[in-house]
């Protein structure tokens, strides 16, 4: 029991440092996110960060992967709650981008920091590629379920185009919520989703 307690405590402390890093990135940007700033936000000594992470670059990388995992979990939960209908599952994945916790200006600020490091950090670039690939793979799988008559290449292009549309609307909505609301963004995405899968989906349903 003692070993389990120590391990859980270490996990909690490590996660607290990651959470503090995310807050620092959102509030101070990459330039202001230092070991001292992170530890100050977490309320711990600088030595604790170097105990769990191999420096600043390592904790920023861990934070990127953690934020990506949180977004992925939110998407998974939305899809699971949508029920068995393939269109509803695809729609839930798309609509979740315009609902908390994904629709969050602080999350945008953190993402901007990560994006700014993609060209200068090989590790961040690798993490970015993995996160994007996993997200697109999920989109492709749901598109195939919703429109099984689409060819593999068509599914890939549809996933890329829908992802780009969602990302653009999400970015603008986080930057300036007065330009349009989440319901408008969801309606636009839903319209294009139906354009992409409409005929294929109807054909599949009719032949079933």
C-alpha cells in the first residue's frame, strides 16, 4: 500500500507541473515560460521540475502531448455519447470542437505556443504530426462508417477538408467570439459534412 501511495503522489505532482506549464504558456507565451515561472505557478521548488522532467523542453513536450490527449478524450466522449448511428457519431466529433472544453480561448493561447515551436523543435514537430495523424484517422474512420461507398482517397480528402474547416472556424471563434457564435460554426460544419457524405450516405442507407 505504501508503494502505491508514493506512485500516485508522484503522478499527481507530475501532472500539477504539466498543468502549470499549460497555464504559463497561455498567460506568458513561450518566452515567459521558464522553469521558475512554471514552478511558481505550481507552488513548488525548481528542483521538483528537474526531478520529473529533463529540463524545460521536456516539460513543454509533455504538456503538448497531455493537452492533445485531453482534446482526444473529449472527442471520444462526444462520439461515445452520440449513440450507434454513423452520421450522429461523425456529427458529434465535429460539433465537439465548438463546445467546452475544446472551445476555450486559453486552449488557443496554449496551442499557438506549441505551433510556434513546430519549426524549431524536432520533438514538438514529431508530436504535432502524431496528434494530427491520430485526429485525422479518427475522422476518416467515422467518415467511412457514415459513407461506406466513398473510396479511400475520397475519405482522406474529406477528412482533410473537414478538419481544415473546423480548425479555421475554431481559431476565428476563439480569437473573436463576436464575429459569429458556436451555433453558426456548427451549422456551417454540419452543412459541409452533409455535402461530403450526403449522396454516399443515402445510397448506403437505401441499399442496406
